[in-house]
């Protein structure tokens, strides 16, 4: 026997179903919105993919002091000891109170520690800084058709192209294909350098790191 449903009951049931459907839809929207906010608030790099930290910059080798270099040695509050000195041919320098110190072959930091150690027997807590005021022990030379031929110090690695640039570049009369480097006591020992090819990215092996005493000849 079928149960009689009045018109008002039917309308009530339909309205209730509609309300439940609306509530469910609103709940789903709320969940989706919360997920979006969580993504937005999540710190950059906190996802599953780890962001690797950049590699540390490769440290440049320390400069090694040689004969002829000019050093500035400053001792805090000790103007009489603070000096600008030249490294003699025997590799030594002279300072008041400590006399002779062998510095050739050492870095400025090593010289600073050496001077500090020697002054500890004379001064209380000496504070020493050592800097290279002028590089004279490591020189390379360039001659011929460049803007400023002469001697150039090399306190850090220097290749042929860089030396040419420091010397003001090539003149219009330079033979760009026939540049060469003289190395060592044998002046016949020539290293070829084709400027035109090297600047195009070819024969990069010719763009060598220069050594003290090298001479670049630009015909």
C-alpha cells in the first residue's frame, strides 16, 4: 500500500536536499581554499625538491712576496716601528727593534704573524698588519706595437690577452698573426700567439698564463 505524501511534505524534502547539497558544496570550496592558502604560505624552497646552496667561491691563492717587493708594515700605535720597506736581494727586510726578518717566499699573512711573534717579547699584545705596497719581484714585459710597451707586475694570474689590454691594446700596425712570447734564458724559445684566432675563440691554448720574466713581442 503506497504511502500518501502531501504536496507540502514533498516541497519540504526537496528544499532539505537542496540545502544539504549547498552545504556540501560550500565545504568543498572551503577545503580547496585552505589548500591554496597553505601553498601560498609555504616558504620558498620548502617543497620536496631541495634547493642546493651555491658552491663556495674558489679562493684565490695568496700572493707570495719576492725580492724587490715593497711592503707596508703597520704596528698599531707604534709609529717608530711602522715602516715601508723593500725586500732586499737576500730576501730579508729590516725593522726597528726586531732587526732582520726573512720574508721572501712568504705570504703577507705569514709575514704579519712572523712580525707579531717577534714583537711579543717587546710589546704587549702587538697588532700588526702587512700589505704589499708595490709588486716588483714578478714582472712581465711587452714590447713592439702596443699602446704602452714596458714592464708590468703580476700579482695575480695574467694571460697574454690581458697583458695586451693592460698595455693599451695593439696599434694599427701590429702584425696580429705573428705575436710571440719569449720565455726562459733561451731567447730562441718562442711561443706563438695568433691574436686574430684567439679573440675568435680558436687556439685558446696559445693564450697562456704568463710567468715572471716572460716577454711578449708584438711585431
